[in-house]
C-alpha cells in the first residue's frame, strides 16, 4: 500500500509512535511517506520504501501566526494525488485530523483522483488537554467524526474522547507497540559499579520525559523519596523541557542524587534514552492520564510487565489534587501498595534479600 503518515516532529509519544510505525510498515514492504514540518525525532534515513515530505509554510507579513494547517492540508492533497496514496494516517488530532479532512475534500472535488481513506489516531493530550478546550472542541470533534477510521492508544483515552467531545464514531483501541529486540534489559556491571557503588546504593530508578507539567516530575520525586526510606536507590532524570530547571533545584534542595541529560533533538540523546531504559531497575510513570503511557511501553519490562502497564493510572497521593481529598483513603492505599510492590522489585533486581 501507499501510505501517508502525518505527525509532529517534536519529542513526544505521538511522533515517536508514528515514526516507528512508518519504519515498521516500510520494512514490511509498504511505501510510506512521512509528512511533517521537519524530520521527526525518531527519523532514520536510508530505509527502503520510506520517504520524508516536508511541510513548507511560506512567511507573509499579513499573518502574525504561521498558517501551518493550510500548508499541511495542501501538502497532504498534493502527495496523495502525486503518489496515489491509499491511506492518510493522521497522528494527533490537533490539527492533523482537520488537515486530513480538508485534503479529503480537496481531492474529492478533483476529477480522476481516487480519494484515500483517512485514519486518525488519538494519543492523549490532543484530547485531554488541547482538543477538549472550548476554543478547539467543536472543530476537533467534527474532524474526528469525518475520519474513515479512528483509533486510540488506550481504553482510558477512548472513554475520555467520548465524554469530552461526544464522539459517536467507532473508536478502536490499538495500544502502542513495542520492539522487544530493541528495548530489552541489558545489564552493564561496569556502569552499575560507577553509578551505584555497593557501599552507597543498591538500585537505579530512571525517569525519562520531556519535563512538561503534565508529566508531573514532582510526583516521581515524591515516590523516589518513599523508595529511599527502605532501599538505597539513586534517581536518574533524563530529558529536557520547561520543568527541568525547577526539578533540578528540587533535587539539590532535597539532596537527591540526580543526572539530567539534554539536547533532545540529537541522535546521541535518543540513544542515551534507550541506554538508560535497558539498565534501569524500575520505571516511575507519573503522567496524569493513562493514555500517556508510550514511555512505559518502551521500557524493558521483561520480568514484571504488569507493573509497567498500570503505573500511569495509579493515584499516588491525594495531596496532588485537593479535589480528591474525599478519596484520600483510596488514593493512599493505592500509593502504599504500589510503593511496596515497586520496592520489592527493585530489591529483587538488585539482588537484595530484603522484601520490605
């Protein structure tokens, strides 16, 4: 098949999934054209059957903001016509679902052109934060309804989409996939000896994110403090973003061990993320909603996959949201249970006998 894959180029789950899916489809013999403003974060050149199509937004003094939606719609229509696309797959509803709909209408009005089918994949914040905002909600809902196929990465996100936007279109839940050959545990005794000297600590805990407020790095720090009460662990913070500086100061003020790595656009940073994941004893997933679980699904949970799959939806503390004070017993119970379970797994991974 000829497939047009539309995604954001920046660091984020939707762009990662779209790019990896494009690579996987190309390897299987399909012809995939990845459409974005620049080569995406996970882009790898030289893959047969995979090409990149840039979206060019011409500057014009009249417009105070770049007209990306119009340029993207035109690019999708041009690629679909020139390369006879069978499918246009839009990752992240805002504004890609709308651009796919506009391109569909353009092609439908063009004689002798077969209009490709459009698929929209919902990833999380495109619904829970952006798409549900009153400024966008109606057009986002309309664009989703006009897609020929709609998928969501979790049941939680499907429910949120229906509740927030009143979507009646069938939404199929297709979880993000994992390349087990790429993401697997790889012990490194030399690195462990350097980062976790036996006389100082016994386990590494890694948090990898783009350090946006929605990732709630403060919750990861809170959980790490609880882990430290019974396990001599070291915290590694990997990533960059608006909250990085403030969380680094928090680590300093609390005397928490830390390591922060930046330059998210570089291949070295991408390799470093995979490197840390393969050598971690545990993953702290602190995003507010269950749909934002792509980083957990890329963690090498070969020995306890169920723990990773439910990290993102556990309420770690009622103090995080005052509105949940009435459910504090439920939240504290869940937090305590998760922390005990996590500490046992860290201890087991570290070769400790203490199960506390």
